[in-house]
C-alpha cells in the first residue's frame, strides 16, 4: 500500500514531488533509487529538468524523503484513529502501522534503505528514522519535554531501524516474525525503563554526594 499525501491542497512544489514519487516507485523496485530512475520519473510525470532541480535539489534523495514523510503522515492518521491502551501496545502498534505503509512496495522500500546507507545518504537516513520515531511518539500522545523526549526517540529509532530490517526479510504469515522480534525489543525497553525508575526512586533518599565532597574539601558550610 502506497501512502497518499495527507495535505488536501499541496503546494506546487509538494505536488511535483508527490508526482515524482508516484512515477518513481514502479521503477525503483527494479532499478533502485538512482538518478536514472529520477530522470525517467520526471518524464513520466511531465516535469522538466529545471523543475526537478528546483523542487528536488538533492535529486533522488529528496524523492525518497518525500515518500518517507508521506508514509509517516499516513501512519500517523492510522495510529491516532486506532489508539491502543497500554504504552507498550501503543508503541508496538505505532511501529507496525508505520511499516505497513510499505505493504506492496517492499522492494522499493528495501532499495530506498540501501540508498540511504550510502555515504551521501547516511545523515539523511538517520534524520528520517528520527522523524519517524518522533511521529510515533507524538501520535500516541507523548508530551515529554525534558531529557526523556530525546531518550525515547533515540531508543525507538534503534527499535524501528532493526525491526524494519526484519520486516523486509519476513515471509512468515501475517509477518509474525516481525511482531515477535518487535515484542522482544519493546519488552527489553520496558524492563530498562522500569529499572531506571527504580534507581531514580532509590537515589532520591541518598545524600547529596557532591555537596558532601565539597564540605570535606572546603570545610562544613556555616549555618546562616
């Protein structure tokens, strides 16, 4: 299933990029995400070379990003429309619904992943995984603004990336292997978060070691 743009009135630039995605997907599955694929997509979409350079200055990488973010938007709508109850179920469902946006386009997705692993695509690939993780957390209602904001997204980025790799190779019925793998990863995260919470609770009762060391070095502070 190819995700469709969620914006009901896209800009001229967005419409052009979406047209390039739609035209590129059939060829990308066989020929990869190359500049030759982009040139053919431009011809099929009726776009000039100048328009392609204007709307996709980074070439095929911009087309891959357009497709990825389009899939993020479609997944977000599904996540918000079908909320789960427990936090682990919300995260699991979010990851699976996001991967489901590639149903029917598995080969194109695999080739996009391979293209983003090349030197000129690694940074963009990392940013896109982060954006997907941020989308999932936001869609399930995460409102954290402190360090947890970053740690949650960093951890989920690793979970999503590794699960995506399993998903691409999963030929089991209903992709059961992917669900099992994801379940184990999320269990590990929940155990870590539980242990972290217990450590935080215990350390609240401990004395301020920094202040104690300062007292030992400079002498006890006089009471005012």
